[in-house]
C-alpha cells in the first residue's frame, strides 16, 4: 500500500532549503541566469526572440505529456490556413497560455487563483476547473502503481492554493528567488489542483515567477527540455520531498536545470544574433535596393513568412512584397514551400538554430 504524508503549507523549514550544497549550486545557476538576462537585452527586437523561444518551449513542454510535433508542423499551422491537427493545436494553445500569462504579469504583477485557472483552461480547453470530485492520484506510467495522492477535498485544495499564492506573489522570506522557485514548483505540483495539465500549468508559473522577481524581463527560460532529458529523477525527487521532507536533492536538481537551460539559451541567442547580422550583411551586399531593417526583422519574427506579412509590415503592394521574398530566396536567405494553396518563405537557417538544443 502506498502512503504519502499530508501536504504541508509553505514555507518549509529554512535549514531544509538552504544547505551548503544548495547555496553552492545557487551561485552557479544565478550567474548563468544573470548572463542570459543580459544577453537577451542585446537583441534589438525582443519580439523576435520571444516568438522563437516560446514556440520551442511549447513543443518541449507538450512532449513531456507525449504530445509530439515538429517545428515545421507548428510553423505551418501558425502561418497558413490548413486545418490544425489535435496534437498541433495543443501546442499552439500552450503557446497562447504563455503569452497571456506574460501579459497578465506585465499588467497586474501578481496572480490570483482565477488567473491560474485561466492558464490551465487555455492549455486543456475544457471547463473542468479545480478538482471537486475525489479520485485523482498520480501513478507510475509503467507499473500503474499509485505513487502520490494529492489532497482530495476542494476546500483543502483552495486553502493550499491561497497559501501557495501568498508565497508566489510576495516573498515571505529572504530566500533567494531561485530557491523559492523550486519550492513553489514542488508545492503546486503536489497540490495538483486540476484533473489534468498540472505539469504544463506549473511550468508556465515558473517562467512567470522569474519575471515577477525580475530575474528575466521576457519569457525565455524554460526547464522543460531539461526535465524531459532527466524525467525519472524529476518524478522521484518530487516524491522524495513528500516522503522524507528532504528538499536538498530536489532543489539542487531544479537549480541545475536553471543553469543548463540558461546556458543553452545563451548559446541559441548568440547564434541568432550572428545569423541576423549575416543576413543583414548579405542582403545589403547582394540586394541593396530591397534592404530594409524591418524586412529582415520580420524574417526572424516569423521564420515562416508570406506575402501578407510583408505587405502589413512594410506597407507595400502585394507585387512588391512578392518580389522582395523572391529576391531573398534567390540570394539564399529564404526557401519557398507550397503549403496547401499558399506559398510560404522559410528562414531555414533560423529554423536550424531553433531546432538545436
Ligand atoms: N510524486 C509526485 N509528487 C508531486 N507531483 C508529481 C509527482 N509525480 C509527478 N508529479 C507532477 O505531476 C505532473 C503531471 O500532472 P498532469 O498530468 O496533471 O500534468 P500534465 O501537464 O498533463 O502532464 P505533464 O507534466 O506530464 O506534461 C508532472 O509534470 C509532475 O510535475
Ligand atoms: Mg496529463
């Protein structure tokens, strides 16, 4: 028989979450994240960066839930009017949930229970809301064995969520926000307020928390790829906290995830910057007449571009827009592809960078 301990309210005892090992990893992780925040600012067009990274995260995070799609499928769905398949749609929903969460944080600077419900609803697309019928348990995928039973009573869930939000919105202690991030993530997943989508909602809360605490200005750090690569540890460490009240290994895992993903994202941003400059240079050299800063930036904001986008962005006729895109294809910047009845122009070198971890 499985048994777990009743979920405790926040905060945990300080001595449990501020060990020497934690502090050692903390300084490495917070440096890496600081560097990421800095380099992100040097990208001239922030929209461009957010679009690219958020779509990748939507894909990775959904993959934890076994929703597998490709970059190409996603961009095709976003750019053209082809019918969206279920698995593609879920990833696109996840992307919308990140964007609306980010807008909310920018506007009001904190979250309410109903905001978390809205995020989950955008991802899952149903109205079930917070669990009110008992029976939800977490099982081992392979053996079917019950590993963890979250609180079952709706009022207990709501009470735990208010306690969670008190800590999420306002720092209640002087712990470093990255330590709090790990604690909050454990707590949210253990409350497990919804029937489904708790993992994905929790991963969006993570990025919003980083922004609230000004560790980042824009939503570009995601732990999903790390969790995907180290999934068994992730589950067993969450479980360890509940079973033993030993937080250290779990917190170090989360801090390590911040370090590794920050470094990956820094690399990615550097490659994007190099490609952007190269693209500007080649266009100015080979097609100086069509060169416009906004045109090149558009190709980075929308790696799958089409005539309408150029018309809107540059305020030019369709004919001119079409000529620009064709010229850019001739000089090797874009590759065209027919999808349904539409022609799209793909910034393939950017897509290659985005595909790399
Ligand atoms: N032992 C555990 N204790 C607390 N939380 C757990 C435990 N095992 C798994 N979880 C959390 O439950 C999440 C899965 O819950 P749920 O299926 O509702 O979310 P999801 O978004 O649909 O799935 P996924 O996270 O797999 O994409 C995991 O991501 C993890 O964070
Ligand atoms: Mg699920």
